[in-house]
């Protein structure tokens, strides 16, 4: 959760003095709300927003890192699950903070969710929170495209048959 990340922020981020900082946090903050054995570690939207804001302010104060905030992935593939709306709220908070701190924003959530819905027979997640190899591929390609490092797919090239 963002609260757990805050405990490690100084040693994992500030002390390392990163040139680039990519942050994707929020999945556990919401998923713990729906897991009886982890509900005590769940983070409310307000705690999420204020903790994340404090961490970003600390980076801006201490470092000149380029920052990319990445929306978290979806939790469950069931489109009716309550957490989808909660995750969209968290993505909205990420967008607000990106604007407030002048960071880049990599919009991942809906792209990942669309891929799950377009190809439900594929395994995108190992469980409800951990991406599979294919799921990590969506994350990686989203970041690369956001950075302008898109790649041509071989089947799209007219020279290749």
C-alpha cells in the first residue's frame, strides 16, 4: 500500500537519488478492502491521496528526478465487481496528483482492462493482483509507448509477408 511505501521512501527513493522515478501504487490499497484477512491494511481514498501527495512533495524537495505516475492495473476481471469503480477513483487521484506536481501520467488502467475484456481466454493475472508475464507485457508496452518508444509490430509492416 501507499502507507507501506511511505515507510521505505527515504531509503528506496530519496537516498538513491534516481534520475527517473516511475510510481505505480494503489492496487493493494483497494484490494485489501475486499479481503477479509487483509482489510485492516486497507487504505481509504483520503489516506491514499494525502500519503501519495506527501511522498511526491518530498521527492520534489529533495531530488530533480523526472517522475512518471502510472495508474494501477485492474484487480478482478469481473466487470460487475465493486472494486472497478474504486480503482477508477484511485486512478482519478493519480491524475490529480500528476497535474498538481507537474509529473507525467501513464494511463494504464483502462488499457489493461480493455485487453482483459478483449482476450478473456488469456491469463493476464496470476491471481487478482499479480500480473502474469502477459500482464507485465501490457505494463511495459504502456510505459514504453508513453515515453515515445513505441515499436512497430512485424505483421503491420507492408514489407513483411
